[in-house]
């Protein structure tokens, strides 16, 4: 009982010596992250490229603002290394409000390209800027859709498919033979 009384006294003295200050919030407002999207709609040789740009945020209304669109020629590099990006071949700025915007660009020669969209929100006190990039190729496999079919997702060689199937059949035969021997011995 004496220990409880001593602890209570120490606690009362601590509250008397240290003035209690009320808790109040800082003047910090969180800026909402945004997501910018750029998509290549048409990239066919001899036709103007068509891009679609949009922006969104985890907020009831989408972030309005200017989206700067840039298309640059992209050189090829070794696998795993960054591609070399040349000076822009096409730049424009569109004002985004709430619906995706289609941007028509110039006719470009065959080759690899890099499209970039940078959002500068009108309400910079509420939304953060964002950007998106996409790589595309003009003149690859008939415009990038492989003639309307699926891309080549098969293996590198038919031999590996046949070898794998043979191993599965051999494994199933071994299991079946082992079970039959066990049943006969019992």
C-alpha cells in the first residue's frame, strides 16, 4: 500500500512540475499523389500517331491541369541498359479536365520511340505532379498487332516441348509401375 501511495505522489508531483500543453495539429497538409497515363492508340507507318493521355487521383474529382506530351526517337541499347533518347520529334501541351484526351502527332518513320506525359496540376496545393512513359515501335510486325493474332508466346524450340512431354510420361509410368509392384507384394 505504501508503494502505491509513493507512486501516486510521484505522479502528482510530475504533473505539477511539468505544465501540460494542449495537443494541436501542425500546419501540414498532405498533397494527393496523381497518376498520369499515356497510351499509344495508332502507330502505323505512313499514318499520324495517335496518343491518349489522362490523369487520376484518389480524390472525388480528377486533377485538372496541363499535360505536356513529348515523343522522342529512342535508340536501341544493350539488354538491361537504358535506351538512348534523342531530342524530341514532337511536343505539345493539352489541358486535362476529366476525360482522356486524344493527341494526334506527326507521321513518323519506322523505328523505336518513347512517348512521355507530364502532368502539372492546376491546384498544386492539393495535387502532386506526375509523369508516365511508354515505348513503342512504328513498323514492327504490321503496326504492332501481329496481324490481329496473339504475339509469339511459344517456346524457343519444339524439341524442348517434346522432351518435357516425354519426361512427364516417363514419370507417370514409373509411378504406375511402382504402385503395381507394391500391390502385388501385399
